[in-house]
């Protein structure tokens, strides 16, 4: 029999002496990064009326409540609560916030060495962070941070629910986690209708295409332009796509331009004049800019999907021959060649994102020579080769993404000096060599 989901406070969770972690659960594996993110979330949202932390799935049997899903977060919340109770020199207000709080989960015991080690490491970090908790933060943590608790009486139903929550037992895709985060950020700054439309539009997107947009384009461009590796986009890297809150309360100098652009676009589009001229202003997105959470994030994803589709379209291939050559030469569909083509597209998209179609034919030529020189130099191309090349590690070519990020003129890209090649270690690339010769980059 399934009980209706209920909302429980962290205080209620931690004072439930029936809650247990069953032996079949995996070890506690949260890292200090996960812990810091959770603490940051609590402190950032402490002005809100409530902050939802996630879902807890529990199996009730024989007077015991086994945690089926949510143990990583539950253990971390327990460690935070214990650190709060152990805080030295608590003020009277902090003591008041902790009045009648008796965390029962502190009696949990762990036999697994991995769990023990991670608990010890994470608790040390929590001890360092607990100074950030004043009486208001403590009260918010215990009384206003909540979870959705789902209690099930049948163990098979419990695991079926867990599987359905996690894509049939598999980890959620990174973009699924981002969807949840940015929808939550919309809660206080949008209507139910706006959120509904956002979800419908997101769900209408092809999942494989969405995954490719993040992993092969946006993630790589953002990381390479910052000098960071970008081989694989996983849930550990989702912070790359998190930024400032929609109201942009941060009173930092860097946020001033974001605040101006965000609120100006909002005001412009809401003006009654738009009922007359039917115009709409699009937010001036830049791939490497700080992201505004919530609605702007979803608009940004749609913006770049449209841009990338256009770059890869049949019309663009007909207009610019190189865009057709890279998709049709004899070896173009080998794995290594696909990596090179993705490198080229990332460079081109980043250029267009910054300079639009200014001198686009010249930019296509230059970025083609830059990217495909790696194809001609290597017999076999792996993802590591492309990643190192983009970061200019062990190569004599320019660090294109860093150059685009730092420059303010297309000429700084178009006039960059690239080496002339006289070798071709790859087979099935005759058309690529022919194009290099036409551009005077092959002797």
C-alpha cells in the first residue's frame, strides 16, 4: 500500500528514531564538493519561505523505516546538524534556535571503510563551514528546509519507485539535474503558467539532441575558453551551468551589467508598447558569460540550439563549401574525424556567438585550418588529443578559444598565424589536403 507523499522538515527527519540505513545500501560517497554545494544552497536561500532539498523514499516494515533513496543527503544533513549542536560559543539566539532539537539519527553506525572515511573528511569540512550559520540560518535549516517523503510498505514498490525516479535505475542525465535546479530557481520569480510552458517546451526537445548540445558544444566551449579540460560532461560538472539568482541581488561589481541587461529586457518585453509594435527583445546571451538562473537559462538553451542547428544546416553547407566538405570527405565518419569536426564546430560557434557573421567566410577558413591541422598531423585522433589541442597542451598552434574570449576584434582571429603543413599522416583525407592547398596552408 502506498502512502501519499508528504513534506517533512529537516528537523522532523533528524528526530525520527525509526529511520535506518539498510545494509544493502551503497557506501556514503558524497565529496566535500557535494557538501559545500548543499551548505551554499541552504545559506543562499535562507531568506525564502521554504527550500526543498529533494526526495526521501522510505520502506516501512516491522516498526523500522529503511531509507531506499536519499541516504547520501540524509547522512550529510545529520553531519551538519551535529556540527551545529557542537558549535562553540553559541549565542543565546542560537541556543534558542536549537531548543528541543534532539537529533536521533546521530546514533547511526557505519561498518564500511569508504563510508567512514568520507564521513570523517566531510565532517571536517562542515566544521569549517559551520561558522557561517547564525541563529537565522540554524532556524531556516531546521524549520524551513524540507524534503518530499514517500513512504512505501512494499519493498518491491519502493525499488520500483526509486527506479522510476532515477531513469530506471540509471543516474539522471546532467541536463535533467539542471532542469530541476533552474525550475526551482523560477519558483519565486515566475507564474505557474510560465513554469508550465517552460517544462512543456523542454520536454518537447529530443533528449539525445539536448544531451549533445550540452556535452559536445556548450560545456566544451565554456571550459576550453576558461582553460579547463572538457572531455566528458557528467553530473559532477553541472555547476558550469549555474550562476546568479533571477533577482540578481548580488551586490558585486561583476553582476551590475547582468542586472542592467536582465531587468531592461524584462521591462521592455512587458511594456504595453509591445502590444502595439509586436516587437520582442532577446536577451544578449554569450556562451562564456555568467548564467542567470531560472527562465534565462532555458531561454539560453533554446537560443544556442537554434544557432547550432543553423550552423549545421543544409543552407549553410551550400553557402560555404568547407561546411559541406567536412561532412562528406571519405574519412569524415570515422570516430577521430567526428572529434575533429566537433572541435571545428565549437570554434565556429564561439566565433559567431561573439562576432556574428562579420567576415564569416574568412573565419570559417581560419578555424578549419586550425582544427583540421590536427587531423593531418595524427594517424589516430582520440578525445584526449582534441582536448589537449584545444588547450594548446603540447602543440604549437594557438589556443583558439582563449584567443576568442580575450579579443575584441575579429581581425585578431582572422590574422593569426597558423603553420603550413607538408605531411598527412591520416588516410582518406585527400579532400582536406586539397582544401589546405587552396588556402595556401599545405606545401
